[in-house]
């Protein structure tokens, strides 16, 4: 990968298992002066954070006071938690579990240094124990992990992101039976709120390449999160409405994030990323007029 640097503007890593993906990305970023980005990690984390931003807005809650329970300690799961911390979630309010149970201080089975960052000094060992009062469940694990009894124990207006594919941790209908006010997202296109990496990929690269970025840093990722979240709150484009005939696309519990075929995504995401790259000092070709840049991107789509 590092040998590609002289002739490429950026690199996307694909399908590297955890925990190897963390090591490969770290080594490449240290050795290369172009962006190296692992979409399975950061693409998922960006879209999850955008959906969470809007879900919390609807619930009247904020990142800094919510309790997060997550299942799945792989690449995407860890990256999502890291991103949620950058959005304001407190580490002590995050409870992580994996195939071997809760991640706690002193556990040795199935542990990695990335999971150890989220180890809790607690006697609580089961999902049933830690889900009590949780505001957000983040599932990147497997089918049936979350039950209706678990949902009943969550806080009022629970947010359930059941992202396992093809079968989520719990199906949306089962959540609504016990928590009618719940906000639900899955990884599937046949339910509302599909958390799909394509919302930011490849547009994040478009913005990074256009300004000659040397890195895709936290400021650029957060710019991407904010751009995607704001787009869902704006009025729906006629083109997106035509592509998804029969679906209600007004900001609310069933429309937290834009649809993948929304033609406004490139202009919004790429320009947000370009702006953040310029502001944070990683752009080697800064763009003076970012509004004109966005208009040019929009003109190439519409």
C-alpha cells in the first residue's frame, strides 16, 4: 500500500479483519503523506454519528449525557465508539460487549487493545444487566442479540441502531411493540433509516482530493457527519423523492439520514470535507471560494 503513494491521491483500505485493520491503517498513515482511510471503520462511524445526531435532536438529548451500550468489538464497532466520543459521549458512559460477553477490566478472553479502551471496572457481565437505562443501543454483532425485554429496560424514547446484516440484532416491529416511541435504524434498505457507508463514500474522498489533503482527520470526519445530518433536516430534493416514490421523506423518526440516491450528497459532503481540510491545515491546494466549489459539484449532478 505504501508503495502506491507517489501516484495516488488517497487510499481506501477494504475488507481487512479486526484487529489487523487498526495496525495496517496506523502504519500506512504514519508512513504516507496522503489520506489513508478504512471505509469499513470510518465510513460506518460517520453515518452512525450522523444518524445519532438527528436521533438525539428528536429525543431532546445530547451526546454528553447519554448512556451507550454496544455489541460487537470489531473494526466498525470500535470506530463507531471512537467517533461517538469525538461527538461528546463520555467514555465512562459506554458499555461494550462482544462474543465473549461484557468487556471489563481484567478480562483476557478475545481481548484487543482497542476493546480494552472501553473496559469498565464493574461486576456487570451481561447485556441484560448493562442495558438498564441505556439511551442508545448500537449493534454491530449478529441476529437476535437484543430482545424485547432488553428494550423495555432502556431509557424513555430509546434509540436502537440494530445494524447486523442481513438479520438485525432485533427487528424494528419487535422494538415498536414494547417501545412505540423508539427511534430505530438498521443496515437494510427495506426498513427506514438504512445506515449505509455510501452516504459518505466516495464523497469524502472527492473533497479530500480536490484540496490535495495530506490526511483525513477528525475535523474532516466531523464536517462530514454534520453535513449528512443537516441534509436530512433540509427539505427533500425532487430527484430523491422521484427515486423513492411512495416513501415519506420528511425529517423525523423514520427519516434520520438522507437516502443513498439523494443527488445533493456529493455537494454537501465533499464541500464540508474540503472546508474542514482547509480550516485544519491539511489542504495543500486550499479552495478560496467554497460556495462556488459546492455549486460546481451540484451542477455536475443535477
